[in-house]
């Protein structure tokens, strides 16, 4: 877990340092590609590509349970599974199409946008399921995006996303996170 957090912190530092300075917010205008980290469900890497003035594609690669877990959970059949060793964790991938709109223009210093979207999420459970546990669902993210004039390449965001998992079991979950992206 610590290794993954250091990797995420390193990626964010590289993106922030490589961004450079500018006079006005450039996120979504002259800088179309964002890369950063998110903490929450899932915790991991986050990317965003602007495909229009108000539209973007957002993707996340999340990690859970890497390192020493020492906990128990119930599987789909109701059996208690305890894992008290160092092992593999779970990985998730989501991709969403977002529609964004300006909410507040903070007198040239900040810009607050809100977004809503639709997409999908795949969740792959590691040990003790021997990589045969997975879930696939549709998600609908709703969030806020804060961009700055200085530094003009930085975006801070918060998001919640209800997910309706459809295979192999059907259930509803609520996910969300707080993150930061640097744009280039």
C-alpha cells in the first residue's frame, strides 16, 4: 500500500512540476489532457481528456487492499473469508463521459464547474478469490471541479457516483472521491 501511495504521489508531483505557469486557467482550453490522483472509492490514478468545450472523458484506475489486510469479509454466497497475510488486492477501472458547466467564476482567480456523466466500472477482486471474482456496472458521476488562474494547470475535484452493478450479481453502490489533476 505504501509503495502505491508513493507512486501516486510521484506521478502527481511530476505532473504539477511539468505544468509550468500561465496567465489564465488553461484547463479544458489550451491544456486538454489531465493526470492525477484520487482518494476515496476508488483510490488511485485519475485521467481526463477534454473532447469539446463542455465535454470530457474521465477515467480512473483504482486499488484496494494491497499489502497486509488482516480482515474478513463475506463473499457472494455468504461465506466468511478471512485474509491475514500479505497479498494481492483489488483493482478497478472506470470510464465516464462528462458534461460540464460553469457554476461560479471567482473574479478571475478561480473557476468552479459542476459535472454530470455516464459510464461504466469494472471491479476485479484479487486473493482470496483467486482472480475469479469480478463485478461490472454502470455509473453516473456527479461532481465539482475547481480550477485556478495560478497555477493555471491544476484542477481539484470532488465526485460521488452511484453505481448499479449488473454482472455477475446485481446491486447498488455509492462511490466517491477527492482528487487533483495536473494538465498538459
